């Protein structure tokens, strides 16, 4: 594996080292070996710790710059994520806002329609109540008119009967004198009956005056008086018959007018009831649309709030990250300037002192005296380096150095071999890490390209699914509305058909009755005209029958005219109603066919959208699975390839520790060159 399982001595895992760190570690180890063994060689050598400190500072500067570049790369990746999430959430917020506006408009329109239907229901209910009240009032008036007519007709019938009997009795008794007539009991009864006519409310006042005059002239026994009495009674009979005929005609007219009024009011009530049902259906349909839209609006507003929150949180997090990065870059630039200033001061101010202090030749005696302390210092430096870097191999190297010092005649040669072996291993690891970096770069490029493709595919499929769902919801509402309208049309057609059948049945009955009435009246008129036109009656009989015949024929002619007019009106109303019914039925057929076709096409489109949505959802699920797999692989690559960012406080603490270590190294180097290995160890620690 390319990962370095380098636990801390206490057991805590540490992150892997980069190829740059491994190269730096190898170089530092080589420098450490050269410094250590140059100072303890049997020959005389010259050492310059100040120059080594300058090299260490230069190396530190390079490491700081490399870390800055790595942090810059990490920040750029994070900035790209910020840009992507901002675009995605902004698009989702805009889509949700558009949906909210559309749903709000739908709700407002549905609410307005509901208010309109409520107003229509109120108006229609009031109209139905008013029409039913008018119909009830007209029926009451008609009942009273008919009762009045029946009472008047009964009285007039009695008057006519009394007058006809009077004519009949008086006509038979005219052969005797008026005195004899007046003394006849039958005549007296007739005169008494005529007195009853005086009290009839239906008899006109002028007829009552004539009748009173007739009764007062009962003692006139002359023939002229007798003829006057007969003439007066005939005149009264004709007037009574004419009055009864006019009353019957007025009754027929009033009944006809009432039937027309009743038909108009009942038709108005039926039409209003039909419109009331339609208004109630419309109200219910709009209430359903409104409720559905309100539910969708609540869900959309919830999603909008979540997307807005996510967008704001991402914006704040990205701004905080940008601020932290800016502060970190300023601190790093300050650190680099501080290191450069230290290098400049050391280079300019210690040149002469370095030549004086480290230009002398040391003898082998001095070196030999330091061998023991050199081994001890080397082992101690390696131990410190192992602890600071949490590197078990360096810690074991320190143990081997102590063992070599105790068991070997030439401990420095043994130490040199051990350190060189460590350097070889570090160089091999560096090469391995370089290969790992190339692998990581290649896999990162491929994986991120796949990730972008899958995310783009998911976004495209999600947009298609959202549009399809919105269209399906709209189609379902339209199909529901069309189904409701079809149901309403079917109910209206069934109700209209039932009413039409009832109306046609009533017409057939009325037509048969009127036709039979006209036929009967015409037949009666023919017989009566033939009967009264003969001259075979006596003079008295002719006189007696002439007024009655005229009255009867007049009434029958009025009845015949009324029956004919009512029959013609009924046929005209029937024809008009049949035409209206046929026109309405045709319109309903066209509307039903059109709406069924609309439902069919919308249903087919809905089925296609459902199938397409199911395919898109399956495709999106596949894309999401592949994206999850790519994300998991990238996460695995991150564990293998990406160094975890070091917090600024930790980096600052480590820099201060390194600077302090360099100061200690300078103090040690003024008296002994071997401990310069300690400074090298601190440098190695920095590369970890």
C-alpha cells in the first residue's frame, strides 16, 4: 500500500507523507550524516553551522511556500464547490418561486370562481324561491277566481232555469185571461220563483228593475199585458244566458292565462334548478382545484424555504472560508518575509565571525575526545526526532545507534550504515509516493469528470421529472374537470329528457282533449242549428225557443273558439319545446363527444408522461447510484491522496517550535558540531 501506517508511540494514527515530504526527509537525513561524521572523522575537517542554519531556513521557506500552494489548490476546489452549489440552489429557488407564483394565481382564480359560484347560487336560490312564491300566489288567485265563477255560474244557472220554467208555464196558460193565469197556483209559483231571481247576486241591476216592474203588473189581464210579460221574461233570459256565457268565457281565458303563467314559472324554476346544480358542481370543482393548489403551494414553499436556507448557509460558509483563507495567506506571507529577513541578517552580520570561529583546524585528539558524546547526542537527536514525527522507524533507529555504540569497535561507521539504510528506504518510499501521486492525479481527473457528467445527468432528469409531474398534475385536474362536466351534461340531459317526455305526454293528452272538445262542440252546433232553423214549432214555442237557442249557440261557438285556440297554442308550444330539446340534445352530444375526446387525448398524454417519468426516475436512480459509487471512490482517493489541511494555530505553534529549535541549535553549534544533528532532526520534523 502507498499509505504509511506510522502510528504515534502511544498508538494514534498519523496522516501519510507526501513525496515532497519524503524527499525533504531524505535530504535532511543525508545532511545530518554528513555533518555528524564530518565532525567526528579522524582527519581534520572544517565545519560551518551558520551556513547550515541558513540552509535550514531556506528549506523551511520552501516548505512554507509548498504548503501555501497546496492550501491554494484546496481552496480553489472548495471555491468551485461553492460556485456549483450556488448555481444549483439558485436555480431551484427560482423554479420554486415561479411555481409559487403560478400556484398563487391558480388559488386566486379558483377563489374568485368560488365567489362567483356562491353569488350565482344565492341569486338562483332567491329566484327559485320568488318564482315558487309567485306560482303559489297565482294558484291561490286562480282557485279563488274559479270558486267565484262556480258560485256565479250556479246562481245564473238557477236564474236561467227559473226564467225558462216561467216561460214554459206562462206560455201554456196564455189561452186563458191574465186573471185566470194569476189565479192558477202554478202561475203563482212561477211568479214566486221570479221573485227569488230578484235576490240573486249574479243578476244585473237593470234585469232586476225589469223583473220588479213585471211582478207589479201581474193584475194586468189584457192580452197586451200578457205579451209584455212574456217579452220581458225572454229578455231577462237572454241577458242571463249572455251573462253566463261571458262568465264562462272569462273563466276559460283566466284558466288559459293561469296555465301559461304556471308553465312559464315552472320552466323558469326548472332552468334555475339546472343552473343551480351547475353552479354547485362548479363550486365543488373549484374548491377541489383550490385545495390541491394550496397543498402544492405549502409543499413548494417548504422546499423553497429549505433551498433558501441551504443557499444562505452555503454562502455564509463560503464567505467564512474565503476570509480564513485570506487571513492564512497573509500570515504565510508574513512568515516567509520573516524567514527571508532572518536569512538576510545571518548572511550579512555573521560572515566574519563564522570565518574566525569555524576556519580553524581541529586535531584528531579533539575529535577523539568527542566520540562518546557524539554517539550519545546522535541517539538523543534521533529519539527526539522519532517522538516529534511519531515515526516508529526513526525511533527504532535511535535504539540501534545506542546498541551499535555499545557493541562495535567503530560505532560511527555502524551509525553511518544505519542512517544510510534509512535514507535508502526513504528514497524508495519517495519514489513510491511519486507513483502514487501520478495515480491520484489521473484517477482524480477521471472521477471528477464522471462526477460532473452524473450530476449534469441527474439535474437534467430531475428537471424533466419536475416538468412531467407538473404537467401530469395539470392533466389530472383537467380530466377531473372534464369528467365532472360530462357527468353534469349527462344529468342535465337525463333530466331534460324526462321533463320532455312528461311534457309530450301532457301535450298528447291535452291535444286529444281539445280535439275531442272541438269535435263535440262542432257536432252539437250543427245539430242545434239544424234544429232551431226549422219552422215547424208553434208561434209560442218559436218565441220561447229563440232566445235560448241564440244563447246556447253563442256559448258553444265561444267554447269551440277557445278549444281551437288552446289546441293551436298547445301545438305551437309543443313544436317549440321539441325544437329546443332537439337543439339542446345536439349541443350536448357535440359537447360530450368533444370532452370525451379531450379526456382520451389527455389520458393518453398522461399515460405517456407516467411511462416517461418512470423511465426518467429509473435513469435518475441509476445515475445516483453511479454518482454515489464515484463519490465513494473519490472519498477513498481523498483518504489515500489528499493531505489533511493543518490548522493555522497548529502550524503557527510548530513554526515557533522550529524557530526556537534553530536558536538552540545555534547555541549548541558555537561549542560542539555534533549536536547539529539535533537541528537536522527538527528540520525533519517540519517535513512531517
